[in-house]
């Protein structure tokens, strides 16, 4: 197993560690900082695995499948934790998770047709906003309540826009996928 794939597996393995720090009641504030550190480390493995795989020609079928899955596991786990901690309304998380599942389905249809679908600028903006939102919500600092709310609803809006743009840009793949 090459280094990018090991980083992807590490990210998957960090998800339950992150969830434990987010949801298991520990004494003191250290658990949220541990959760934040795990989330940041896991996020950095996402940046590193892709750069290394492309730079050294280490792109594999395992990586193509597991990297996006690992990303979705990390982000969706964080969102579900935020519902459990009552930091984000469940309806917002349902929309965001639904978008991720829909995009995954479209990518599977495209892959079956031998087409690789790249992320668009709206998807990248959505991901960046979600990552910033996640860090801010985990840190849960006093005085940032308004910023938290803005980030939550900006993520929601970008989620809906990115889904619409993605589906529109790839409508040909969807037409090809119908019988």
C-alpha cells in the first residue's frame, strides 16, 4: 500500500477517534481541543494524499474510491456530532449529507461510463466553508456565536448551489445513465 493510500486509511481510522472526543463526556475542555486536533490532522491527510499521489504518479483505484469516501466520513461524522451537541439543526445536516450522497451517486454513474467528474469551484467553496465552520464549531469559543451561524448557513447555501451546478454541468452523464 502506497503512502497516499495509507494517509487515506489513517483518515478513516481517525474518524471514530474524533467522534469519541466530540461525544464522550470527558472532564475539562481538553476533549474539544483533542477533537479539533484530530479533525485538523485528518483534514491535512486529505490535502497530503492527493498532492503526493498526483506528484509521484501514485493514483490507484483504491485511492480514487476511498479518498472521497474518507472525506465524506469525516465531514458527515462531524456534522452528525454537531446535531448531537445541538450546534446545528438536523435539517441543515440532512441537506448537506443528502448532497454528498447525491454527488457520490452521480460519480458512480459517471465512473460506470468511464467518465471522471472533477469538482467545480462551488464544490471547492462549499468544502472550504464547511471546514472553517467545523473548526469554529469544535472550538466553540465565546463571542463567535454570530460567526458560527453565518458559517452554518453559508455552508448550507453553498451546498445547495454546488449541487445544482454539479447536476447541471453533468446532466449529460445523467441522461446517459437512464435506460
